[in-house]
C-alpha cells in the first residue's frame, strides 16, 4: 500500500503573496557577478487555484523546486528506511513535466521528462541511493499552446513504516489566546491531519484565558475530545512543554509529540510531513521544523543549529543560512541548501519528539525558558537519539529582530541556563571557554552601562552555585523576581514621546550607519580597548543620580558595543522602536557588579568538576515525570 510522504501544496487562495516563493518558483533567473538575479516574475497568487492546484499559463514555465514543494531526498536516504519514492502528478492541458535532481553542491541534473495532454496522471519512480551528502528531487511544468493545470501532486512510498502510532500536539501559551485559536482553527480545517492526531494539549499558563477568546467555543466543538485544555501556573516554556510530555506518556495511542509555540502561523502540511518522516526513521529521531519570520514571511531564521563546544553557544551551523531571504535567492539558486546539514537541536517553536525518546531521557530541565530545547537535544544525542531539522517542515513565528532579551529580565535565564546546560553536557575540561565568555559578556554590558542585565547575571551565577535541588522550587518565582529587580535600574525605563517625564535632550544625534554592520575590535585591538575602558569606568566619578546631559542619541542599530563605553551619559533607542532608554555611568554599580561577576565566575570555573557531578547526578530526578508532577501540583 502506497503511503504519501509529502503533498504538493500552495498558499490559501487569496492568501499572502509574500509566501509565494516558498511554494512556486516561476521567475526567470540569471547570474550577475556570481549572484542570482531575477529577470521577470511570471506568476502571481492568482495562479493558485486551491491548496493542491495551480495554473501554468500558456507558453510559461514554473518550477516546483521550492522550499515547500521540492523533496529533500538526502534526508530521506540518510535517516529512513525508504529506498524509492514515487512522484505522482495530475495535470490537465498540454505541456511537459520535467523531473530534476541535485547533488550536494546544488548541481542540477534532469532525470526524466514526459509530454502530457488532457487529463493525465504521470508517475515517476525515483531511487534514493545517490544522495549521501545532499541533494533534492523536484519537477517543473512547461505549458504548451494552452494553459496547463496541476490538479494534484505527491511524493509517496511502498515501504513499511517503522512506527505507525498517532501524533499529539503540545502547545504552550502565555496571553496569546488569539494566536492559539487561529492555530486550532487551522487544525480543524485539515481532516487528513486530524485523522492522525490523538490529542491536542493546549497548556494555558496566562491570565488571558484561551477559553474566553472569541471563536474558541466553535473550534473546540469541532475538535471535540481531541482538544485537552490544561490551565496551570506560569512555568515558562519548559514547564508548559513538560506538561505536554507528561500527558503524552499517558496516551496509549500516541507515538509522537509535536511541540508548538503559541505566537505562530502553522503550515499544517508540515505536521504531516514531520509525522511521516518520524514514522519511517530507522531509529527514533527528533524532527524539527524550520522557523520563518512571521513579519517577513520569505525569510528563514536558520536551516540547522548547533552548539559550538568551546564557548558553548548556540547558533546556525554557518552564518550564510541566518535570515536567508527566498525572494533574493530561491532553493535552486542557493547551493548550500543542497548539502545535508546536521543539527544538535531544534527550537521548540516546532519540534516533534518520539514518545520513546521522552520515555528514555525524561522531560525538560526545569529552567522556565532558554536552553531547554538546546539541552534536550544534547541529552537526546548522548542517549543515541539524533535531531534532524527537516527542510519542508516549517511555520512562521514572530522573530526576535525587535527584541533584545539579553538586556531584560530574560538575562537571568540566558546566563544561568547556559551554564547549567554546559555543566550537564560540555565535554571540554572546566567547560572550555564557557565561563570566560560569560565573564566577557558581563564586562561588555558593564562598559555599556547595562547594569540591570549584569545584576541578573550575578543572580544567575549564584543560582548555579546553589545547586540543582532548588530548580523546581523556584520555577514560579524566578521570573517575577527578575522583573522586580528592574526597579533599581533606571536604564530599564522606556521614555516615549508625550511622556510627562523625559530625559534631557542629547547634545546631538549619532550619524546613522550606511551599509553593513561594522566589525568591532578583536585580538590586540580588543585587548587595548579593554585596557583603556575598564580603568576609565572604574575611576570615573559619576552616578546615575547626578548624570550629565546625554552626549549623543543613538538609534539601536548604531549603538555598537565599542562606541557606547566612550560616553558617560547617552540615549539609545529600544529594540522594538517604542521609545528611548537613558544609559548613565554609575561608578558604584560598575565596581560592585564587576567584582561580583568576576568572583562568582571564577568560583564556578574553579568548582566546575564538582558542580558538573552534582548536576549530572541530579538530572534523572529533575526531568522525571514524578518530579514534574509535584511541580504541576504546586508541591
């Protein structure tokens, strides 16, 4: 019996035209100075007839070698039992179907072509035997003297799946009821996906309840017993997703759990692709979805992410994949997309976890937010379970461009949870350069007069030294305590136009930067910069209470970390553009926080082996369903 692995899909009729390059590539391209350049655009959203059908106008050519409609052959060859895939295409009209493949360098090769006329179904048997390092399959349609309509298309296999259980969804939310209802409505409109879903766990941790949102009652009626709304105190992402994991362990029919963030738009076809890929994996495998920018939809966050072992920092495996824009270079024009890229972890904006993995390694670490997904991927790998960030599986998520959570209350979790993850999983002696890098980050913030963020970093270092036994007990209090600390740090106040109280006007405004972001000092220049700036900030006799008039006003993008330390008082725009913050040098805070940060950083580095042993010994209990149940119950 043939099993569909991937349907050919299109945006909703009348939907967002910005997403079209992710589904269709109708442009004519050329190369100028080594860069792809579009010469013309031969299709619009009006070409889309339905979620499964599109029109190619007479004399035109459209490629389906796109993010959502090409077939990632190398991933299926590497990770699954599928040896052959069948491409089936239904057409109406006269024209030609051409099937292509690529290798890991993105070199294109035609493997089949077929003339079609009238209503016709074309099938192509395609082996998955030569994609070890990378490569895709896709097809193009060329219309003849009349329009050619693609009525449907899919990629399927006759292989037997390794697992056949159903999927449950786990969505965690805090005061995003509108997004949640929209996602539920999206699910309810997809009967094929619903047939494969056992439960939808909606873990509501907010004060604006999803059950009170307009449209919830109607969609709940459609989903019926499949929908399970769980209301609990705010335990962050790690607490919300752990609740879904715990509930999944109790479901006999569920073999897989798909974690979803709340502030997303969901391509439901992606859920089916993730499920089918997981069912055919040789071994239980975490299947991650890519994240596109909800406010700039053709832009992808990253293709595959890793944790660099020496500094123990997350990020894309190489910089070119970060915020790639498919309008500027589509799949066929981007050679690096054709190499198979391996990941250490996948963000929990969309991530499928087999129940077998949860049974074996436990739930999330109890850290509220930040590093819960990265730590889980590393822990899974240590138990033999890999993570695959799967091309063609994606959603749209609100991006972080208009945020800087390293300077707000989340700075506590960034610092603490990174170190905890390092203690649990770093294989480098003393954690490699983790603590050195952490200390440098504190110093950089101090020189930029970001004292609140360093205060939270110091609090985080103390939390690490306190050991693992308090992590569950502090889940509900860490965040409000971190926010409360802001009252003592005036740089956290945002001044907006029209406010009754505004900072003094700056002497001038920094000239805007033209072009790309400049590179800051490094190597010997960085050492000289630090030797110059640290004594200056240490000796400078000034405080926030008697700060002078601001020297300059900077836009956020121009406030580079090596520029701000030259000032005693400066205005900087907020990341979201809502207002301005006033940064003022304060010698007492600078000295106190620098001493504390250095002392605690050195203490952790000195005691690294002991702390690592403590955290690793405590891990099985920390992530156990039993321990988490006590936290869910407020015990």
